[in-house]
C-alpha cells in the first residue's frame, strides 16, 4: 500500500472513530434509555449464565456497570466506543459511555461487551464523584480472564472491581479495556 493510501485510510479511520468518541454526549439518537436498559439486562443475563466466575462475583457485588456493545475499529490509529448503564441493587442508576483510543500495529474492526462488578461503596462513590475515570486509575479493577477465573473464589475477592469481557466478534485480535475512559452521560 502506498504511503498516500495509508495516510488517507488512517485519516478516514481516525475521523470515523473521532465522530463516535465524544465523551459526555447524550444517549445515541438510535438508542433510547429503554433500549439500552434492555440490552444491558440481556447482556448481563447471558454473561452470568455462561460464566460461573461472573455469576459468583455478581452475588457479592454492590453494583455492576455493563457495556453491552463496544465497537472497535482501527488502522494504525483506532478507537472503541459504546454506551452502558450502572445498576445498583437491580435498579438503573445512570448511563455511561466507554471510549478507548489507541495507536500501533492494528487493522480491522470488532465488537464486544464488558461488565465491571463494583465490590465496594468506595468504588461506586468514585464513579459518581469523578467526571470520567480511566480503568487502571482510581478503583483497582481486575480484568478476569480464564486463567484468573480458575483461581478466583468469593472468599478471595479483595479488589474494588472485577471486569469481564464477553461476546467478542470481529477481525481484530484480543481485547483490552485497560486505559478505557468511562464518563457519565448527561441526561
């Protein structure tokens, strides 16, 4: 691929991702709060049904932040964006967006969802009081993969939050939510 075509493709991907990456914006015009609530509930039910570790942690969690559909695309520069909701004691407490920017050797697109189980009142307070927080800064978030899940039990839970990635589809390898910025959506 010529340098000019690479630069044009990169500019296009960056512009497309930039247009979806505005933090703090209202819920997307195509999604109503009811649609998002339904997607969050469905995704959470599917995660708990398919992942015993997530199900066990959910029983000890104080709240859960669920992003049912994150869309990630990139060509050297990339990004991922999606919207979700915070549930406390089974009730919706607010809506949030998730944005990640990246650069490096990457090309393609994928979608996935993730849920962050908040284990302490301090973690919830942090989310409520900040104007956006980054996974890896603030409450301690353990990203649970198959290896960690095998050694995890409800008696060993000691971190602020546990995150599970689910329903990965697409052509890019791997998903990392480290460095993801989560912001409350103004209603």
